[in-house]
C-alpha cells in the first residue's frame, strides 16, 4: 500500500515539476523587424492584417472571433484590412473600417465572409454592398451602412492603406501581438491561437516588469539629489 502511495506521489511530483510548454521563437512566432506602435500604449494589442477576399482569413476568422470573447480587459483586437489596389481591396477596406467603427465585427464579419466566398456576391462594388447591407437581418445593416457612407470612413480606410504600405504587408493573414511578436500558423490556426494567448501573457509580463522598474526610478534627478542631501544633514 505504501509502495503504491509513494508511486502516485512520485508521478504527481513529475507532473508538477514539468515545465509548461511555451511559445518558441522562430518556431511559433518571430520578431517583427520594425515594431508597430500600438493604438493604446498601456494595453496589449492583437493586430490582425487581413482581407475579406483572402481564403485563409476566412478560415482564421472564427478562431479570432472566439478568441476575442476571452480577452481580458487589458487586451484588444485591432483589425486592419490590407489595401493592395484602388478598386477591390480599397472598397473592401471601406467595409472593414465601417465594421470597426460600428462595433459589428462579431456579428457582421461571418456574414460578410459568407457572402463573398459562399454566395459569390461582389461586395467590393459600392452599389452592390449598399443594397446587400440594407437587406441584412443577421446584424444591424443600417448601422453598418451609416458608418460605411460617413465622412470618417475615408479617413479610417486611408489609415489602413498607409499601415499596409508602411510595414510592407504582402500577405494575409498576419497576427502581431504587442506590436512586436508575429504569430506563425504553420501548425494550424488552433495552435496559432494558443501561441497568441502565450504571447499576450508574455507582453503582459513585460509590461508589468517595465512598470515595476519605472516605479523604482526616482521621480527626478533633483528629487534624488535632494534626498541624498537631506540624508547627509541628518547624520551627526
């Protein structure tokens, strides 16, 4: 009986001491050569470069949407539609910008991808999109249309265009965590999402360490010197 007990304890100790598998550099992710500034400095950004007419983005999207639901309050998704021409991609980016500004990604994106890939609807044609969106019931089509036809839409679309060019985005999908870690999807989208979660935690720990180091620094050089002088004056 004791022998069995010790065998169980030994097995438990092995399990407890086994290191948790973490994302491996160059195997599960790579470093971004030119880090991308986040929209919100004190949070963790998951940047997604995608295109509505990209089949791999179509397959990744359910995983991204599911992951979004489990994001902590310090983490957010930043979807950026690539712009590779002034016709199809630019007009699809207009839709993405409208989806972002209206907060409809969870409900609208699956329907948009389905319309393009399954129903073969040419949503990059503004006239076609306006008619299609006005008929939607799976999400608030009127809200999306209002954002799509707003003055702000062009500005947001141009930002996506500039980001695509500035960072030389030549393929999709691309997921970057914290502006510096690029997820690899060589092992599939599920594994890629696992890597994404681990990188989110990595950035969170880095941010925490950075904040802790900043707290240890003196508020100013003057304050530091003053503290030393006061300490010296107290010595008798």
